[in-house]
C-alpha cells in the first residue's frame, strides 16, 4: 500500500488539512523507512498502530466538525470529543506507561497484543520530514562543538559516528568493531577524528542496533524468532562500542552521546565509566537553549518547493545578521532533497519563531504562498522532553527529569509509589484561578 496524499485534496480552510496531510506524508514512500509496516524511522517508530487504525484516523479527520477534537492513543483513534472552535483538532498521546510498568518487556508485550505503539519522537506525532530534521539538529550540534573546541573552524576535519539511520544509508562496518579499530590506529598515529559521537538507534536493542559479528539477514530473522538473543548480543556490543568512545574521550577527542541511551545500556552491561563523556544536550545544545535558540520546522501543504524557497527568502529578510542561519538555508537548498511534502527546519532565537510565524501568515494572506504551511515543533526543544540522560542531563540546579515530571504527574501514595499516576489537574486549576484564566472544558 502506497500512501501519498495529493496536495490540496482538502480545502485549505479546513483545520484538519494539516494533520491529515502530515499523517499521510509520514508514510510517503520517500519519507518512511518501512511504510508497509507503518514504520517511519527509529527502529519501530510508527505513525499508526495498525492499517485499520490509520484508515479510521483518516476518516475521523475528514468528518471532524469545527467544535470537535480527535483523541489518539498510541496510534489508535479512541474518541471524538466535543470541545470548542479554538481547541486543538487532534490530541495525541504515545507510549505512556505508569512508571512501575515502564519497561521494554512490558511495552513489547503490549505491542504484540496490539495495545500500544512506539511513536518515536515525530513519527507518532505526524511531523516527521525525512532526513532534514535530524541533519539540521546535527548541524547545530557540530557548529556549537566546533566553536567550543576548534575556534569555529571545522575545515578539513572529520567526525566519527555510526548508525545514521534517517540521516543516510552508508554501511561500512559494525560500530563496535570500527570504533575500537580506529582508536587503535589513532594510537599508532594513523588516524585521529576531530569529534566522536554515535547515532545508532541504540534505544531499541532489538530493532535498532546490529550486534557485533552478526549479518543483517541473521539479525532480521532473529528479531522475530529469538529477540532475547538479539538484545543480549546488542547490549554486549554496545559495551564494547561505548568503551571505545570512552577511550577517545580520555585521549582528548571531543566525544558526545547523541541521546540514544547507549551509555546507560553500556553501564548496565558492566562498563562502570560509561558516562565519562557527556551527552550532546549539556555539551552543545543547552548553551543554545540558554540563549533562547531552538528548533522551528514548517511544511508546504501545496507540495510546491517554490513555497519553501519563498519562506527561505523571508527568513533571510527577517534575520539578516544571522550568518549561521543563512549558511544552513543555503546548504539545505543545495544539498538536501525534499522527501514527500517540501519542508524546512532551522534554529532561531527567543521571539524569532513568533515573528516567523506571523510573517508566514501574512504570506498566505497575500497569496505569496499558494496554500497554508504547517508549523510544527521539534522534539528537541527546551521545554519539550524530561529525560534524565539526554534532555535534562546535568542541569546545574538539580531539577532533573523526576522533579519536572512531578509537576505534571502525581504519584498516589494510597496505591503504591510508581504504581499509579494522575495528571496534575489541581495545578492547572490553581494556575488558572491565580491568573484569572477561563479554560473551556476545565474551569467552565
């Protein structure tokens, strides 16, 4: 089955055009890694739980009225709610488990039974735009790292990484073997990388990491027949892989975890110093967050690349002194092909996303853009994720993930710690009263 939503098939005036178009775009054959299985990227990151659920979501979106919202739970439409005209048209929650049961074993059991879906970051939220999304975040990371370690000049340098997944398709060897071998050669004075990181889908040891010494064919087969053996072999390989990264770090090579949990897996496998080198967020991204710089992505519903090129020009006009932004926009146009609907992503500063959004609105109003554009958030934003290893790692005031989550989820002491969680409705109500806010459906 090929999903390819024709641009303009839904009236631009309909607020459901954006989610319907982006849902279908996620499974465009040029976008998704395995569209026939509903897998978009990142191991088993799906956009819908089953094809039946996908069809029901599409039908529901086409039939939604102006005061209704579709509720989607882990890729399955579970209800249409009467809300109001200014409410979101779609509410999505993916892979949410009460902490006591938040393990891979329990999740995989639910997945096999068809009761849950792994939505990755932008697959289950229908805002994946292909390789450009991760390439741009990587660009920002390496530019920041280059400024910290090489005076901003990375000319002639090279970076050792692995996986690449949605970034590219090159495969030259197994990371656990190659990293250790390159470190050995570095000691012999043959090769020294300027930076080391890893971009495998190590968060999923069954589907996201090829074990050392395995063929791809054996790996694929045993994912189905013997997933436990795949996981054991992957975890052992990650230990070897991370040990080599620690060796690079100890030798003075800037080394970064790229948010895929590989250090934690290596530590669980017995590598005590797995966290010797930092994650990319505290090392490179948090300094950008502290300056108010974060991601901003948009997609042209018209399907016409010229609409994106027009927004590129507008961004340059709005931010004429941002040389890094201009460099990215030029390189993206020259080197990155659009996949599915034309899209763009960049990082801009505090208040700048607001200005860009208003400018795009005006371009739609005047006809400079043929149809509206979808403006979406990236998963990697300063307030979007509370995760103790990548996003909230090493926050200096100690307010790590657990404390942030406590503001949203309440543990009920009557049923056992970590066995029950309630959304923090009382906090919402208190805040609304304090600021005299009228929240339809909550305070009304």
